């Protein structure tokens, strides 16, 4: 048989077979671009860190600064990475990225805000305090906020037993969270203000995050009828106290107890009460010390002790407060949680929504209109 093919060295000077000597073109290395550019200073905290790759995909992006690693997301084809959270003011950042065999690095600094934004106060939120099911969350900032949408977007309320709620701005420094219905009792609510790097106004940025837990206690609701001169206190749906009371005499608007849903705000023992708008010697002037007083409005209304048992349960003779027998007033004082509900009926004067913590006087649909979001 004759071989159909054979192997051996090609004659000198003869060309090699096609394909054996083809030159392979070098594939260009991916190019990486980082923003902010290396060496940048006074970068605004709300600026995004963006890393892009051309001619390849990003394998890794790490951004470190402000004491932590900055989180971000890749696009679908992994040619772009964008940071998620604001940068920390007055901080240094380093960026490293890898795409195939290409690596890149950059560092930059964020600006120091001319005006620093922080949480100045949260009420009610004393250490070890349990609050009532009607309690608002009143958040006050240290400086007036003009970009309310950005700041409100940084606020988060998480409850173990969730219920719908909304923020309402009542001025440039104060925003209040109220639920649509009362908080479910016996739970923890967590408030987080992720203010770090958030722009609250011109030349103003948040410099510190804030978090706190608020404990919701028993569901305590007091129902008062000024016409029957009675007050009933319920705890978790069970009646725990019956009190004979005397309300405002209603000879003037000032002396008329307000009807509506009040919240207990603070207490004192004793509390000095002085007649508003009157000086010593004027008709109706008084200046007295009152025991076991629990405030329920800013217009001077309290539930307090008064030794006029002849009127309690029979007649309204007060200057607008709810008074009761001293021992029962002490019981109420001792058992009160800030944010407990005191629902009063029977008078011609309505509690204003912004009189103290009268927030439940505003329909929730209307309340939500005060949100920047």
C-alpha cells in the first residue's frame, strides 16, 4: 500500500503550512476610570464614587474611608460600580479596583461642612422610660433644615409590631412621627437617622448617624366625661381605676376644658400654677402649688390632685384642669407613662392639634401632608 501522506522536514526556504505561523494580536488591557479623581480635595459628601471599566469587566472595587468600607452596586455587565451611601464629611477615602490584569487606585478627601447637622433631641426617650401607645416621636435638629426631603429620607422607624406612620414637619428644626393608629403595646421601636453625609441645606451636611430604641409600654387609655364628672382608666383593655372628677367651670373659654384626644406629656409634684394674663389683685387671679399634676396640654390643662371632694363626681368648678381625689390623683401620677391617651368628652371647646401633644386631633390623611416625601 502506498501512504497517502507522510511527515518530515520541509525543504529549506519553503513556507510553513497556513496557520502555523499566524501572528496573534495582543488584546488591549482594560482601562479603569475612578471618580472623584485621585488627589481631589473638598469633595461634597453627597457625591457618588463611580468606577468604570472599558475593554473589560470589573472584578473588584473596594472603597475605604470614614472608618468603614463603602457599599456599592455593579451594573448588569459589571462595567460600572456606584456607591450607595453618602460619604463621611472631613474624611479621607481610598479606592482600589481590578479588571482582569489591570489595577487602579486613587485617594481623595471630603470637605469639612461649614454647618454641621446633627440630632439634638428625641422626645419622649428618657433612659429606661416606657411610653404610651399614643406617643409621638419628636425629633429636633441642631440647625434649621432646608432640604427636608433629603433629611426625612434618611429617617427610619422600625417596630417589632409594625403599624403605618408618617413624619410631619412643624418647623425647620422639628419633625414628628405619628402612627395612623395607636402603637401596639409592649414592644420596642427603633429610630435610625442616617444623617452622615446627607445635605440638609446650603453648606450643611450631616456629620453623625443617630440611633435609639423606644420602649412602648402598656396600652393605658383614660376616658373622661365632663358631663357625668367621671374618669375611667383602662390598662391593656381592662378597667383598673374609677375616679370622680371635676372639670373646667366653663364660664369663659379659658376656664373650659378641651375635648378630644390628649396625651400625657410630663408630670410634677408639686407644680406651681398661676392664672394666665392676670396679675395679683385682678379678679380670678391665683398662684397655687398643686400636687401630683400630670400635664395633658400646653394651654395649662393637667390631671391633678384637689381636696374638693364635694365637687368631684357632681360639679365642674375648676379653671380648666381635671382634678380628682388626692389619693387617686397620686395613683394616676405614679402609673402614668408619657404618651398615654386621655380622651375627654362633653365640652364645647375642642383641643387644637398643636396644643401640646394634641396630634391625634388631626386626621392621619391630613397629617401625612406635612411630610416632605
